[in-house]
C-alpha cells in the first residue's frame, strides 16, 4: 500500500489527452479508429439498402451499429477510456447519457401513448362511422 | 498528528482503490480547461438529443408532403459521412503535430480538415437549397421542420467549427505553440470529434432509418 502512495500519475487525465505515448503509437491509434469507423459506416449504409437480411431487423441493426461507432469515436478519437485517471470524464459522460436517454426515451414513450389515446380529429371521425 | 494523517489518508482514497495521492493540489490548467469543455460538449449533446426526440415524434407528420424516403439521397450522405470521418482523422493528426510543435504538419492537418469540412457544408447547403427550391422548405410540414432544425443545427455547429479552426491556425501563426493556444487547440479537437459523434446519430437515425420508411 505504502509503495503506491506516490504514483507518477498524480492527477486525472484531461478528456482528449492520452497517457504518455510516442507519436507513432498515437498515429496508429487514430488509424485504427478511422478504419473501424469506416467499416461500421460502410456496414450501416450496406444494411440500409440491402434485401439480403430480414427486413424488420434493419432498424435495430442500424441503431446498434450507430452506438458501436459512437463508442469507437469516444475511445479512439476522444480518448475517453476506463483507466483510473479517467474516472471524472467517464462519470460526466455517464450522466450525460442518462439525460439523453431520459429525454429521447421519455419523449418517444409519452408521445407514442398520446397518439394512441388522443388520435387526431380525422381519425376520431373515422372511428365514429 | 496520527489523527490528521488518518483523516488525510481516508480523504485521499475515498473509494479504497489503492490509488492514494496525499496532497494532490489543483489539477493542471490543461486538465481543468479540457474537463470544463467536456462538460459543455455533453450539454451540447443533451441539446441535440432534444432535436432528435422532436424528430422522432414528428417524423410521420408529413401533412401530405414528401416522406423522408422521397427526398433523401444516400450517395450524398455517404460522401458527407466520409468527409467528416476523414476530417476527424486529420484533426487528430493536427493535434498530434501541435503537441510535438511541428508547424508544417499542423498547418497541413488543419488545412485538410478545413477543406473536408467545407465540402461537407457545401453538399449540405446544396441539399437544403434543392429542397427549398422544390417547395419542401421547413414550413411545408412538421417532419420537414424537425428535419431542417436537427440537420441544420449540426450544420451550424460545423460552420462554427470551421471558423474556430481558421482562428486556431491564425493564432498558431501569430503566437506560436503557447500553452494557452495549445489548450484552445485541444478544446477544438474535442469539439470536432464530438460533432462527428452527433453526425453518426444523424445519418443513422435521419437518413438511413428514414429512407426505409
């Protein structure tokens, strides 16, 4: 325990900053991120326009691919990782994601029910006939 | 004395992860600045999530106007996406060059980033102008209002990013790689990468999901 008292990393790392790496390693990191992002993008565009896969699975696949690509961007471009010096950045990200999930999920949920319970006037007229 | 040492120890390692810093003091300014900007970016993403939510609610309210599948052109969106992805990469190269204080690669990376950003903006502007010319402007239907506000808001961010990019090149030209200029460069790189993340959501949700509807 006592030999861990003074570690060489004394502070949290800034978002966007990496731990100490040589220039070559940093460039390789960006290249890997770019290749992964291009692959995921190409897959998204391919899946959206193809008849080869079961059609109802396409929206789910697109959303999964989008989330995966956002993760690739976060790790390889913004350098938000799970290291102990990155805790604050990840916590802020987690809170942001919570709010995003509440806003988008809550809106879609509530407005979907509103449309069901209070259909527009022309639909009500059709129901009465 | 022993008492204060214990208290200090508990305070330095509140979660007992064996990572103890006795007197850390204030973090370096680079960390503080970038963290504050990171919090701003997250709030910006929350704002975009409201536009996404509005779009998801209004996407079927076309008021007998065009549906998404009738006005979206996949080829243009693919070109825009590749432009933004490559510009994120060159922006990363420019920030590495700034960290090692290499002017040539910094200017080159930033210039390529700027050109790719401008290509993206030109394609998007042409798409908007075409839609308005065909009578499908933002006032045509609730769907088009939501579409123009979501995609246009991202486009405004990219425009602001291009202006910021040119400012950073001018500042490096005039002031060199000073600590404060490097901090601004770091914030700019975060901003540009975050815009790319939002564009991933835009092309997936608006263009690809919308073309199937």
